[in-house]
C-alpha cells in the first residue's frame, strides 16, 4: 500500500500573467501554486492550485492530521475526507482550493502506480486530442489585433478574449470594435469566445447591458458569452440565458459541486466552467461535468492556471463525452515554461492528450526552479 509521506507547496512567482483584474496581478504576485504529494514508495504526484502560495502552505498545515499516512492510491476517498472534516474551516475557499491540488496529485500518483493515464482511470477515452482555445486579455482594437496574430500564426484556431476595457469604458462602440478587431485577426473560420469578466471587483453593468451585448456578439459569430454578470446573480443569469442569442457561460469562481446545483436547477447557464485547480480537483470537476450533462448543460473547464492544470483538463477531456475544448492561456510561462516536453499544437491546431501514466506530463526541475524558490522540495521527498 502506497502511503502519503509529505505534501509540499511551491508558489510560482516572477512571471505571473496579468488577469485583467482592476487590482492587476503583478509578475511577482503569487496566484498559482504547485503541489507535490510524496509517497513512501518513491512515486510523487503533482497538482496545481489557483491561489496564493501562503494560503496553500497554511491550508496544508491545517489539513496535515487528515492526510498524514493516508493511502496515496484513493484520490476520491481521501479528498472527500479532507472536504468533510473541514466544513467549519472555510469550506469553498482556501481549503477547497488546496484540496484541489492534492486531489490532482493523488490522481497523478494512482495513474503512475497503475501505469495508466488518468483519463482511462476516470472511465474511458472519448478522444485523443482536444482543441485548445487561446485565452487573451482584451485591449484597444489595434492592440487586440496585434495580440491575436502571433497566436494565429502559431496555429491556434480558437480564441477567447476577455476583461480589459470591455464593458468597463461605458462605450458600447468600443466594445464592438474590440470584438470586430478580434474576429478580423482570428479569421472567419476561427472559434471566438468573449469573456466579460464580471467577477472583477465592482462590475458596473447589469442585465440590460448583458442582453444587448449578447445580441452584438451574435453578429460577430461569438461562440459563447462568459461571465456577463456578477457570479452570484443567479436570477439574472437565468433571464439572460432565455433572452440571449449566444450560449451563456460561467462558474469559474464557484467551488464545490453543491454550488453549481442552483445554477443547473435554475437553468441559468448553457456552459459550466469549473476550474479544476479551485473547485476540488479532478474528482469534483468530473462530478460537476456529469451533473451538468444530466441537465443538458455543457462543460468546458476554466483553465486559467498552469501546465499541470492544463494536463488535468486534458485528462478530463479524454474521459468525458462532448468536451472538445480546453483553455490555454496565451503566453504564460506557467503553462509554456514548466514541462520537460512542453505542449505543442499539432498541424490541425489540436493538442494531443498525453497517454503516459498519471497526468502524462513531467515537470522540468530546472525550469520550475526559475519560477519558484521552493522547487527543490517538489522533487526531493
Ligand atoms: Mg473567465
């Protein structure tokens, strides 16, 4: 029996990408943290958490009596044990985020121990490749065009633009000019999605803005309208979904499967977007995706995190029907600069889903050391 010997965190910093937040992320800020779960059998699993490294380190200490000596081969049971025993310690927040990273790492370990990719362990292989959509921040129209072109040339066939001045300038014409420039730069054949980013602080718009903007987006062939309303505006989301000519997407700041249920029962979303590095990990993400399926709602993972998060999203895309897309942050060192064998688009603009054991990817210790002072403890138990 493989047992958990230690769990360590390594906050990434120095090249944190901008998020478009009104209190903007600085390169040195810690918003993504890698996790390693070391076992007594020589296998180490890796996970990723979309939150501040200090919070993750504190959460690991709080959780330690629950994970110390536990089986390293039972991700779902161990993660649920961590959830259920911390209901009074801020469930849904830092602890849930941290459990996400532990859960991803435990699935990685299980796959490595059994010699199978995580996707197969989750129940089967629906596809071997996924379409990455390149996620970019919105900018003034000319700069928006310049931001997209290099990624189009690199082979991306799907794009999402979000945040920045969109919906914040008060000028509807500017919003439309940004989308038109993006469509022009991406090409008529490209998939294009728009993210208002209404989970930013003090979002200034309401339902009417969202309905009118959805109509404008439909004219530019936009595939979904993401976070057009503040994350808790459940009733407005339901009204918007009924009125909008484009699919409505959201849920990236929700955590725990229970938080998604009112949005599904309330018929508030066409697409749910849980983030595997926040929501509770692969175990929870899979439950949410299947729960959405039962309501006729699509699932596309929110993947604004790291190469390990993307690897988890790819395994989930393999193991779920109808998931062709994964999010790919354009130009982030935390996605492109961490792996020994970095992700590469194939000639069709698709990403192969790794079929090596576990998450199927290997961190490059030297590359990781460039982005966190705590790299050594990730690799040395
Ligand atoms: Mg978003």
